[in-house]
């Protein structure tokens, strides 16, 4: 039965990717080289949601490649995982021209695809990579205050972290990034406990105001 479930999830994720490949719901489709629907395990316990594809992602159709992707691989290795053990995607599935910020209508156009991915994969932890992804679940959150603090709600743990590009630019953030990653397995275990006990009353991290979100280039 588990193999059948895995196959069904894989087929569903592949169908979402196919739907994304033909999407023309917003202007981002006009300049894309290819869509970047996401990559990884269709039954992952950890799902990463980044901000938007950059130039290399647009060329390769794979999220988080280049220097940011290499650093993400390093962080995953700290907890003995690799990219095939998790699922990685973005809030929008096409590159904004010049790596500009995604616009409200573009985020709205991609939201149904992201919602379908979350529902299909059903991860335990949804890791919010950078402030654009974080805004969806922590509208007034300040990443410097709430990074590494899970919010348990609706059967998931929402887990904000710094963007890898930020840590690459500011080495002082790397210690916090590594410690936040090391907590991920504990958060998975807590989600499992809460799901089994039915204890999923929302717990929310600090709602401190943040500056307007800034798109971080995926190097």
C-alpha cells in the first residue's frame, strides 16, 4: 500500500508540474526560459518554499542551484539529508524579469499550484526560505526575531529561516542557519506527536513588524 501511495503522490506532483509548464495566468510566462515547478521527493517530510527562481533556475528548471543551492545542500548534509529527501519549490514558478520582486497578482496566480503541492506532498514541516515565503504565514513577522521558531497550525509546522543568499552575504548569519537546520528533525517529531494526539492548537511566533520584503537573488 505504501508503494501505491508513493506512486500516486509522484504522479500527482508530476501532473502539477505539467500544469505549471503550460501556465499563462500572469505576465511571467512571457519571458521565461522554462518553468521551475519544484524538485525532490513527492512524499517529503520537509518542504522548502523559496521566493522566486533566479537566472540559473530559469535556465535549468530546477530550484535553488548555484551558490545558494550548494549552501542548501551543505545545510541538509548537517542533518544527514540530501535534496532527494526533501521537496524544494518557490512562491512563484517563473523568474521575474531582472530578478525583481514578484508582484501581488503573480503570487496569487501561482498560489493554487503551491497549495496543490502542499496538499499532495503533505509534509510535516514547511520551511519558509526568506521573507517573501514567510509573509504568507507570518504577515507581520520579522525574520531576525522568528527564524527557527515553528508555528504549529493545521497539521503542519511552519518554520521560517534566513535565505541562503543572505547567509552567503553575511557570514554572521551562518551559525543561526546551521542551528535552525539542526532543529528540523525535532520539529518533525513534534508534528508527528501532535498529529497522533490531535493536539494542533496554533502556536505562533513573534508578530513583530518587518520592513517590506526584499527579493534575494539566487546566486
